[in-house]
């Protein structure tokens, strides 16, 4: 019996002993945290490592000697040791040119049968997405975004029934770019647990039934189809999911979403929806988050928005919405973020705001609209408001004096409005304020000393107002975090102690037009600012020699001051081998001497202005090293010699102004063949000669062409019609202008242009100016008819040349022409009738030519002064000379004019005869004295005697007057 009993229980005892030992080992392993991955999985990962390149040593810890559960990026199950997660992503969104892993995915990964999480995003993987990924049956998370796969997406991914996240989207900027193609999305129907799907950048143009497929995914919460070539609206009438439709790039109206009343999160941003906001949207009472931004939505926001009582975030920026902002928004008690910027909203802001709205709102963005009216006192009663941006509207009035009560404010932006009055001292109570921008308004009075208490302030913009008064050390007392101060364009006076040590270290300081003290030199406290990269002290009256700068300085503007001496000690300073300066503005000083030949030390220079000084000598050859140069301004000096060939290396030049110097020679042909981005070419008032080379016509982007006041000869090139920029509508947003805008969004360059008979200085509007000025030369031939194809040209000056022929009949095609000067030539024929079409013309000079006939009858031409047409044989208003039926001068007036001419001729001959008689008589007397010695001695003796008598007389009179 015992034997039988033993026989029966022996297997049970063995199992208990085995279970005890296993449990002991398992507990021991857990206690020591030593989990080992299976050998086959470790070997598979090592094979994967060998199949890829690892330039950043991401897999450096993957070695045979180390437990693979301790390798970087590998996470194992804490009980079994099986590899559960493979996290090998890179930060490709922030470092798009950095590749972590390159090569192909090795199929040995199939041995990771328990893999649940795979992230290879940001890698540089070749070929198509491998189909074997569909065999990783337990996979729940798959992220291959930005991995640069190409070709078709394998349908086998649809076998991953446990998958809840699939990310195949993203963009890489490194080349070559490989496009992922999807011929059908039917395979998605097998992913019943999928919650997140991202296929940004994939070609879905053949996936015509995408909407039906998406509607069949019961768990889908977030969908990203950005830039997927979906150029149509698929039928969405039965969409029944709380889906985020972010970045679909769809067009047409916003689709109707049925059963949408339970929606809490809707994102339709960055598409091409061109409808109004649909009515069903206002029925979604549970909505908390709404993003309609960056579409083409139009119309108004309905008052029914009051129904959205749960709304926390409402973003509708960058659309075409208009009308007034509904006052009901100000009654939404849970709204925290409201962004309606970059639209066409008008009227006042909100009106009366509810208490709960004032307590809840944290971010309010209404910039770039057409809002008007005043800010009410309630803008000082926000309890949680951190960011307030009302910039670029038409708001007026004063800043509420209780603004200091909105103590949570971190950013206050009111710039580019019409605010007036003084700045309230309560601004100093905004203790959390980091950014204050109130520039480009009409604020008056002094700067409040309380601003010095804003100890968290980092950026202060007060430029282009009408502030005046004295700024002292108190204004900066506690600004220990201040980094940027933009204060140009005011009438402020700085008075600080010579030994003042500021509490801040600035990176940007702009005090243009301030009074820094009579005859002041560079401020001593400024020399202690070690971090400055942007300095503007223009128009401040500073004198002395130019200061030396650090190699970290980026922008320096000392223009329109009284600096004197040379520039060599600044430009050729040997303290640093090279400098990072990008903009050097020294125009309008009293600098002299030659321009030094050491520009190789300034390889980053993009803007150079040495104009309106007393610099002499030749343009140095080392300027050819300025390969990044966009704008070269050397006008108004005494530079001589030829335009140097080395400047052809400055291929990025957009502006070259060498006017008002003593340069000679001709225009080099490389100007036309090498400087393809040139838009402003100003060479006026030099000694340049020769013909205008036809190569200049290659400058298609040219919009200011000024060669006036030189000695050019020959004909006007007929190929000037190639200046297509003068036939294209101008815009301030043209891509070549982008680099010309400074940190405040102000156009940084300027040019002096002869326009409407006067020399005008253009700055911010310079990109809109189109001008051809070839006046005061020796050009001959006719006016090319091709010139009239430049239909966007605003000013044409061909005066004081030797032009012949008639004015082209097609000149009326130049409908944007505002100024036309063809005076002092030999133009003949009649004034074309097409002049009537020049409705914008407000300056005209056709005087002193050989024009004949009737002046075309138009209100525009009759409004000009008669002097614009004199010196011709013209008749009709505004001239007092009448025309006959044939359009010629009336005969009586012709005879009268001829008689007047004869009388003038008689008078002129009288003066000629008198002058000749005087010259003959004088020459006779002089000849007699030269030939007859006795006459000569008698004449000079008489002169000497008269001089002696005069001297004695004056001396005696002086003695008498000197006696007391």
C-alpha cells in the first residue's frame, strides 16, 4: 500500500520540487534584476545591427558580452525576458539632416515574436517598407515616420490586428526624397483596434474610397493625411467618428458630419476648406477643442457659438472670416485659448465681458484684423490672461489705467495700431511681463519710471512713437533680464552717470534718433555690454572715430552721425581673424581717406553702406571676397577709377549703388551676365562713358535703372523689354526681399531716386518703386517702342539727351506711369492720343523738343502747367496758343510768333555787335601798348602815381581817425 501510495504521489512530489526550485530561481532573478533575453532574439538583434550603418553610435552598447535587455533602445518583458520594445527613433523633426541608422531592415527581426513596440522613426532606410512587418503578430505600436521609405505600402500590415498606432508619415529634407505610394486603403479594415493613423506625405491619389475605409475603423481617434494628393472631397455624409481631420489638404466646403453632437475634439486645420463655418458645428454642445485655422473659411461667426458652453479652445486664425466678433464669445465661461488672428474682423472687441470669461481666458490672439474702437477698463480685469496680442489693427484711445491688475500677463502686444495718450504707470505692476510691444503707435509724453520694476521683462519694443522727455537709470533699475530694447524713432534723451553699470546684458539695442548728449562719444556703459549683436545708434549726434567691435556683432548702424577719420582701424582690426557682421551702416558721416583693402575679414557681410561720406580712391579688390553681399552702397563719395571686375564674385547682389562719385570707364558686361538677382542699379552722376551694353538686358529682376548724369552715347537698347520686373506687379512679399527685413519687420535698405522732378529718399516702400532714368547723357536715336511694354514702370526720364524721332504711339500702354520726362531732346511729330490713357500721370515734361500739332484733349493733360509743353510748336490747352481745324497753330498766332522771334533775333544781334565792338577796341589798345614801349611805360607810370596818391590819402585819414 505504501508502495502504491509512493507510486501515485512521486510525480506530484517531483512537480512540487521542480516548482519550488523554479520559483526560487525566478524570485532570485527578480530580486537581482537580471532578466536575460532569449539567445535567438539576441542573435537576431545583432544581425540587425550588422545590416545597418550607425554613424552616431546609437547601437554602441549592442555587444555579445552584454545582456541584450540592457542594450540602449531595447526593453524586455520583466518576467520572460522576451524583447517587447525596440525604441530606435531620432529627433528628425528638429534635426532633419541627421541620420541615425542607414541601410535595410533585416528580416531576422521576425524572430522577435513578442515584439509589441517598434519605433525606427527618423532613420534613413532604403527600399520599400518590408512586408514581413505584417508577420509581427503581437505588434501594437509601429512608428516608421520620417524613415525615408519609398514605394508601395505593403497590404500585410493589415494583418496586425492588435495595432493601435500606425505612423508612416513625416517629411525628410535630405535628398533624395522617396515617396510612399498607397494604391488602396482596404487593408486598414483589418486594424479594428487602430486609434492613431498618420500617413502624412504619402501619395493617396489612387485611394478613392479612403473616407469609407476610415469610417469602418471603430476605434480611430486621430487621423493625419497631410499633403496626400487628396484633391477632392470624398463623401463624408455618414462619418460617425470623433476623428481629428488635421492636415488633410482638402478643398471645397467643410463636409457634414452626422451624429456629431458628442464630438469633443475637432481639428480641420491647414486645409483648403472654402465654405462658411457649418451650422452643425454650433450644435456640438460637448465640444472642448476646435481648430479651423489655416483654411479659406469666409463669412461670420454665428451668435450660436453661445451654445458651446464646454469650449476650452477655439482656433480660427488665418482665414477670411469677417464681420464683428460675436459678443456671445465673451460669455463662454470655460474658454482658455481664443485665436481669431489673421482674418478680416471689424468693429469693437467683445463689449461687456462676463466675470467667468475674465477668469478663464489665458490666451487671446486677435492680431492682423481690422478691429477698431477703444480698450475698455475690463482689459485690466483678466485674472488668468497670459498672452494678449491685438497688434496690427486700427485700435485707438489709451491703454486702460487699470491694466496693471491683469497681473498674470506675460506677453502684451499692441503694436501697429493708433493708440494715443501717455503710457500708464500701472504697466510697472505687471510683474510677470516678459514681452512688451507697443511700437508704431502715437503714444506721447514721457516713459514711466515704473517700467524699471518689470524684473521679468526680456524684450521691450517702444520704437516709432512720439515719446519725449528724459530717460534715467531709474527706468532700468530692476530690468535684470532685459535682452532686447527697441526704442528708435522717439524724441527721448538719455541721462545716466558716466560710471553707470546697467543691471542687464543686452543682445539688441536700438536708440536711433535719441539725444545721447551734445557731442557725445560712444557711451562708456555700452562698452560693458558683452553680448550685443544688434546695435543701432544712428541719428544720435555721436562724434569721434569709429569704435572697434567684437567678432560676434551681427548688425551695426552708426549712420547719420558725425564720425570722422578713416575706417581702416575698424575694418582691418587684427584682434580677430574674421568677423560675423552681416550689416554695416556708416552712411552720412564725415569719414575720409581710402576704403581699405581688407574685406576678406568680413565674409558674412550682406549689407554695406558707406554712402554720403568723403571717401576717395578706388574700390578695393578685396571686396570680391564678399560673396554673401546683397546690398552695396558707396554713393556720394569721391571714388574714382573703373568699376572693378572683382565685384562679379558678388553674385547675390540685389542692390548696387555707386552713384555720385567720379568713376569712369563703361558699364562692365559682367554686370548683366553675372548679377542675375540685381534689382536696383544706380550709377548716376559719374564720368561713365561708352554705349549701354546689351548684356544689361539679362537683368530680368531690375526695377531701378539709373544711369543719369554720365556721358553715355549710342542708342537706347531695344532689349530693355527684358526688364520683366518692370512689367510685373510689385509686392512687398517678393522672395528676394525677405532678407531685407530686420528683426522688427522693417525694410532695412533705402535709395535716393529722382522721381517727379525731385530727388526723393525711399525706404520701406523701396520694393514698390520702378524707375528708369537715362537723363543728362548723349544718347541718340529714337525711343524704342519695346520700352512701352514695361507696363508697371512708374517713372521714365530720358531728358537732356539727343533723342530724335517721335514718341511711340503705344506709350499709353504704360498705365502705371506717374512721372514722364522727355524734355530737351529733338523729338518730333505729334503727341500720341494714347496719352489720354495715362490716368496716374501727375508729372510730365515734354518741353524743348520739335513736337507739333494739337495737345491731346484730356482732363489729365489740361491739368499740367503750360511750361511742360513750351519750346515746341504745339497748340491747345493748357497752352494759350489756339489750333486751327487741322490741329496746327492758328495763322495769326504763327505770324505773331514769327514777329516775336524776329524781334528777339534783332535784340540778340544788337548784343552780338556791341560785344564784338568792345572786344575789337580792347584788343587794339592792348596791342598798341605791347608794340609801343613809350606808351607802355607812360601807362604803367600813370597807374603807379595814382596808386601812391591813393595810399598817402588813406594813410593820412587813418591817422586822423585814430587820434583820441
